C-alpha cells in the first residue's frame, strides 16, 4: 500500500508537468498590412507549413493590420518578447542601427525582379540577415512586396510634377532624400494612417506597390498613379533571438524549411497580386494610370541619380558596390 501511495503521489506531481510539455509552442506573428496583401498571404502560408511540418507542435497566431502593434511599436514588442515574429519593411531597421537595409530604398537600384533576387536570395542577403544576430534578433528571410509607383491628385509625368507635394514616406533617410531631390516635402507616417491623411489633405501623395495601394482603397483618394518602378518595398521576417535559440533543434529545422517554402510563395504571390491590383485600379475608373515611357523614365532616373551618391556614407560604400557588381554579373 505504501508503494502504491508513493507511485500515486508521483503521478500527481508529474502529470501537470507532462501536460505542460505537450502544450504547443505558440508563435505570435504580428504585421501591419491587410490579410489579402502579399505579406498577409505569405504569413498564412507560413502558418500552414509550420504547423504541418511540426505535426501541430507549433501554432502560429497571425495578427494583421496593426491589430497588436503599429509600425513603430512592433520592433520594440519583438525585442521585449511580446510577440515572437514580425516582418517589418526594409526601411524600418533604423532603431536597430541596421541602416544598411536602407540600401533597398535607393531609387532605380534594381532593374528587375531577377536582379533583386540575386541579392535577397543570394550571399549578400544572407550576410545581411546573419548580422542581425548582433542586434538581438534572428533574420529568417526576405519577403517581396513589389516595386513602387508614385501617386497624387495630379498627373506625375515628369519629375518637376512632384514639386511642392507633401509625400508620405516610410521612416528612411534614403526616402527622405529621394523626395527632396524631386522637390517634394517628405512626411514620414504610419501605414495605417495614410488613407485618412490623404482624404484630409494632410499629405498629397505617396509611393506604394500596387497591392498596397489597392488593398488600402487609395484609388478613392488618389486620382493619378504613375507606374515608375522607381524603388522596391520588401520585408525581412525576424524573430526574437532568445525565443528562437530556445526552441528544440528539430523544431527550428522544421520552421526553417517552412520559411524557405513560404518565401518562394511570397515572391510568386507578390508578382501576381501586384499585377491583379494594377488591373483593378484601372478598372475602378477612379484613378488614371500612366506608365512612363522610356524617355520619361530617363528623366526620372537622371534627377534621382544623386541620391545614391548622397547616401554612400549612410549605407556603406562597400555594400552598394557589392550589390551593383552582383546585379551586373552575367
């Protein structure tokens, strides 16, 4: 009887611990855009792949559209462990003193998607992600959104058409310099505030990939869109370092594999969603779409060329040089 009582006591002691060990690992994934954007859809794909790859040992809870944190709050929330995963845009790494990520904001740096992916999917991008460990976060992958177009309530056919416009930007010294080079007034603003600011006339225009423009209904408050492809908007998926390094190694490996597959999907869906969004903007009849001619594009590139020179010291001459060489390599 004494032996039975001892065994029963042990079972009572260890049963809660065993139950706790069987609880799934929860990843709170917070982001600031709509669920039907490329980032929103890629997040859902990662959720599905991660839960499948770990046989349910991991659960990914997604919080889109700034449900938990807004632009400037989510990075601090990640560092504090209030969320485990975020995917901030490449312009938002200033608080981490990782200003080299602003290289992606340089105007007309990437001639096309293939050139871009030589960097984000190649050794230069991998090196940039690796250096984030020194900042207390783990960089897992670059996710595409797409190339940006300018919009306003007047035609933007030549760089001089930007003169005097108050243009919403993400917080980036490069984007600030870009707008000033065009004679516009840059105004850094949270993404979720843009529609109201445009509607109220606080800002006159903005720059966005077409999917962001359309899913935020900016066609209701912007009468002109110029397809310029002047810059790139992408994201880095990052996780809290302490959380990530505390995971069992088999879980980390499964999540890394899920992230690789989700990243391929992100590239595909970004391309498709931006093409569909541009057609939907045209079909709305509310926004006139202008595609720059080769001659017009040449003028924009000429006016914005000095920005890359101006930002060399801010970003780093070696990184810019390495990227240019990688892009130009056969």
